[in-house]
C-alpha cells in the first residue's frame, strides 16, 4: 500500500467517516444485526436440532444410521 493515497485506505476512510456521521443509520444497522442474530442463531436452535447426535455418539454410528436410512428408503 502507498499510505493514505491508496485505494483501500481511501475506501475505508469513506465508510468510516460515513458511518461516524450517521444518526438514524446506526439504529437501522442495530436492527439489522438483531434480525440476523435471530435468523441465524435462535431459529437454528428452535427448528434445526442436531438430529444425528440423538441417534449416536460416535461418527461411525452416525454414518451407519445414515446408510441404513438410505438403504431403507429404496
């Protein structure tokens, strides 16, 4: 990089300065962050439990369970 005149330094300064001068935008970014947290953490915990862990404790046991389910579905 060439110091403050490089493309990346100017781009970072642009975004940092823009975010610093925001008033309503900071609240909107907070709302977006909370929504993403809810989508990816809370919903995963509620609707996508670790199903294979309830079937076996070992990787081999999990693999055997999946193999058996695939064979039985034919």
